[in-house]
């Protein structure tokens, strides 16, 4: 199996776990893997009166650092553009917007060690 396929499968598993976790926390999953010209939003969810754009970072080990460390300034800027494009392309009621990061390490036993960074950054951070 090619490395890109392995990464894609790991990312998909991580998103499945993140959706399960967010639903248990009361979030409504609005959309997964929403694509536009600026990239892809892993999860778009609703948390009470806020629309939440969730970046999911999944790794099998922490040898290259914590998964959330991969959400760089450049990636945050790109996610902001994706969120704006999403808002422009959907007829939504006025609501707050938030950016969360769900970071996890999935070990060989299938256990997930998950950290949810609520309101991880704001526009322009």
C-alpha cells in the first residue's frame, strides 16, 4: 500500500473518531470533507449558536511532535479562507464562527488518545 493511501486511511479514521466524539459532546455534524478552491474543511459542525470549523490531525505516534503542532499559522490562514468560502456559498442564519482542532494519536491497539482544542484560534491569529 502506498504511503499516501495509508495517510488517507489514517486521516479518515481520525475524522470518524472526531465526529463520534463531537456528537457525544452535543455537536451537530453539518458536513465532512467540504471542498472549495482553498482546500478542505475536515468537519463543519454546529455547537449551539456557533458554526465550528474543525481541523482533525491524526498520527500513530508522537515521535514527530504532537498532532496539533501541525496546525501552523499558514494552515490556520487557509482554514479561515475555507470558512469564508463556506459562509458565502451557504445561506446560513447569522451565527458565531469558531475554529476547533481535534488532535489524536491512534495506537496499534486501536485506542485513540484525543485532545479537543475548543476555539483553538481566531481570525487573524
